[in-house]
């Protein structure tokens, strides 16, 4: 259901997805788990990556659909969101 809704929302590709899952057997054993997988969002190909890239794919598609030629955002000093927004805007 959620996937169908997301498929209907405009989106542009900004990075290489999906990012891989890495096994973490030592940490799993330390935590008493049979298996632990770490999602490697640091391996997205846009400005050192992170999970914010996925949201920006939707936000940038919306900005383009509206004919925007400027994108603005706010964030604290050294904001990862601001850094990724700049990279996404440059790419678009």
C-alpha cells in the first residue's frame, strides 16, 4: 500500500539506490543477536550520502514540477541537510 502511494509521487534520481546491507557479526555477538545488518547509507553517491537523500529526491522533483529556479532550506551550523540540499540542487 505505502509503496503504491510512493510510486505515484514524482521523484528524481539523485543517487545510487538501494545502498547495501553489511553483516556485523562481532557486534551481533556482543549484543546477543543471531544476526545484525547495518544499512550503509553512507555509500550513497551524493555529497557523502545519508538518509536525507531519499527525501530530497521527492523534494527536488516537486521543485522542478513547480518550475522553481531557487531552493531554500534552513539548518544549524554544519547541517547535513543543508549540505545535501546544496548538492541536490547543483545536480538538478
